[in-house]
C-alpha cells in the first residue's frame, strides 16, 4: 500500500517510479489533489486522464488514514474537534483564529507520560505515539473536512512532541512540502515540557526556522519537580545547557511558556528568578493563566495579578506577552485537552 500521508512528494515520486515506472509528473498531480484540493478524484486530472490503467492501479494501492471526526465544539471562533483513530483511541485538536491568521493546535500522542500536575492530558497517562499519518491527518481534516484555513501550526495538543520526535519531524516535512500543504517551518512550533534529550536531538537536525517552545512554569528545581515530574530526569540546569546550545540563529528566538498558578509561581521573586534563569539566549515569554480542568486543585490568579507578573518580567528586560485563554468553556484551552469527552454529534 502507498501511505501518502506519511510521504513527501519526492518520496511519492520514488515509490511511483519503483512500483509503476512513473515519476514526479504523476506524483505531483496526486499530491496536489490530496493536499491542496482535498480531493481523491485524481483520475480525472490531466496527468492521469491518459493513464487510466495507472489511475485504477494507484487507486487500489493508495492507503488513506481511517481517522474520523466524531464530535466538534465551538466557542468564540475556537473550534475543538475530537478524532477517532483506527484503533478507536480518541485525540483532540483545536483551531484558533487570531490576528488575521488561523492556528491549528495538533496532538502528537494519545495521552502523555510527562504527568504535569496542572495538565489534563498528563492526568490521562501515556497510551501511545501518533503515527505520521495521524498527525498529518489533523491538518487535512481542519482544512478540508472543517473548511478552516490553517496557516500556523503548534504542536501543543495532547502529548509531548519530543517524546515522539521521529514521527513529529517526519510530519513536519510532509506538512511543509511545497507541492502539498506548503507550511513553512517558520509557521510551525514544536513545544516541549523540557525533554532535554529531545531538544538536543531536534537541534542536531538543524531545521531552518522551525520554532521551539519550552513549557517552563518554574525557575527552581524544587517547585518545577513538584509541578512537572519530568524535572527529575531533566533538571533546569540540563534544560538550560541544551537551550544555550540550540541553533537560535535558525529560528530567531525560543518561546518560553509559563502557566501562572495562584500562590504557586506568581510572586515577584518568581519573576526575578525566571529572568535570571533566562539570561544568555534570546527568548519571548508567553504568560498564560492556569485553565482549570476536572478535579485539579490549582487556581488561576486574577487578571490584575497576571498583568502585574507580566510587568515584573518586563521590568527585568524580558520580552513578555500575555496570552489570553480562549476556549475554556469547551475545554479547549491550554492544559485542558483530554479532560472530558466531547458532547453532541459531528457537525459535518
């Protein structure tokens, strides 16, 4: 079978040469129909109209993901969709329009093994990695099943992307193929809870302009270990070591994600400590108030306290941005995915 959703156009051309004695001419036509037009009716294209037997053979060999959207929920333009995979596992993805562009938040795993205390997905535990085609399918579904423009992708959905690095990077290459989705690496952000080995391995790939985000949330090991068990394996000193070595010239800046928890990590001392930790490499700090989910015992600070914390960071000469939580009511905000089953019927 030809697993198109896991291959670049160049690789499809190689497969077509090996299988059928054809090359890029037909491969590009097939890729265009699937990834630019969302159509599987490639047999009607000019390229295949005079190659009927090839079209028939290819249609029989073509393997497409058997994922399906099972439910959607929308609030203020934010659309969360739940997808059932071939093994009936469920993942969630979120489409977020803002500032003239539309961001798709994709999942990379079913569940997550990181166990962050403030994250609903972490409470699920780890089930399995998503395959390349399951990751790419989320982009295809957003564009062609939900008819949403997608021009920015963040790997901030369910799972730890660097715990599934090989499949994530291969999906980035497929999504970035100019003959298909044509999503430049500068419009793709890979987020991590601080998987230092993964940061090192990602750096070694030297992918120009691919963006990196690190969910830090504390700047001392005692607190960070309490919030994020991964810190036992990768303490802050090791994370900083890898960030200092990261080829920032390729991506311009490293994003630091900081979830603000009331009375936990929101003091002036926390802000000063964070600023000191972040010296030595160019960063932008995204501050977001905690989003409650399920039985979580943490609380979000008030808006005034959040703005005060951002002001303290700015006083320390950090570039800081307050990220407004959107989609809380439908459990689509940061840290909420996987917290509850979606209700309602599929709206397609």
